[in-house]
């Protein structure tokens, strides 16, 4: 693009025009209205950065994850920090505010943590077709209406998965996990260690159930030969010092 100021200065330096004429041209150029700027084009999202899964981590708090078809990826409300890692939207529940401090008061040895909010709940709304990975430690999480593949890890906490329709990968250690929904193909698994798991499958499911237990109890109710429907999918259950109940209704 040609620069009129540079051209005027070059003409003065070459002696083509006088210094006075150059000054007059520069002054006229400064007083002229600026040319209208071209509208900026909105950046086109790169397919490489498209979000295909959501990961939610909850510690010492309560979280709710809701499948919402009006949401393109995921939005969160409540104490959290969010970032994108490749094709994954990561949402970490954070109960500590920016002004959080720790105080230790004597003689009663009372610990005060201003800014640490135990009562605020994290609510995440995500596109139900995306894959979800939730991790719970010493807290509670409720997952509702997510239809994509779900992975849920629970440690010393409680998790409820309601309305699932995709493959499951559930793991609980010293906690409780309850899931209700439909399995139609794919590979699913449940691991329980010193915890309790309850799974209610819809009768329209198509899955074959296999169970292994060590010092635990696994019950499959309401189905013959541990096959639901055509048995095109698989659900493998491993239990160690815990209780797992699978029912079909």
C-alpha cells in the first residue's frame, strides 16, 4: 500500500518540490478525513481446535453437569477455572477465591479460611453429544442428560449419572456411584474398590454383562444370562471389597 507521506518527503528530498510546498501538502494530508476502515473478518475456527470432550474436576465441593443442546461446547457458573487443552475443554472447580487467606487462631486451634466457599455449587452446561470425563474427590457430582461417552472417577465422594445413552467408564473408590440410562453397543466398564455402585439399565439396552469380584458382592437383576436385548455391547464389572448392583427396568 502506498504511503502518501513518504512520497511527499521523498519528493522534497529529491528536489522535485520545494520544502514549503511539501509542508503544505503534509498539512493538507493531515486535515483530510481518514479513509473508512474495511470491516474486519471474524476468525474462522480451526478444525484442529474444535472441542470434542469436556473434563470437569471437583474437589471438596458440589458440581452439577447438565446436557444442554443449545450449548455449542460448555459453559460454567460457580467457582471454577477453565482452559482448553487441544480438543478438550477443562473446567476445574475452585473453592478458593483470589483473596483467600489462611489463619490459625489460638487457644482453640480454630482454622479460618476466608474466601474458601464450601457452599457454592459449580454448574456446567455442555453439549450432550460431547464426551465427558468427570473426576470427584471428597465431593458430590450430578451428571444429567449427557448422551456422549462418559468417564467418571469418584474418590471418597458421590456421583449420580442420570440419562446416559453412550458407553460408560465408571470407577469408584471409597465412594458411591449411581447411574441410570441406556447402553446400546460399545464397550463399557465399572470398577469398584471399597465403594458402592448401583446401575439401572433401560430395557431397550443392548449389552452383555460380565462380572468379577474379590471380597465383594455383584448382583445382576431382571435379566437372564446377563444379556440385555441383542447383547451387541459389553459391560464389564470388576469389584474389590465393594458392592455392585445392576438392574434392568
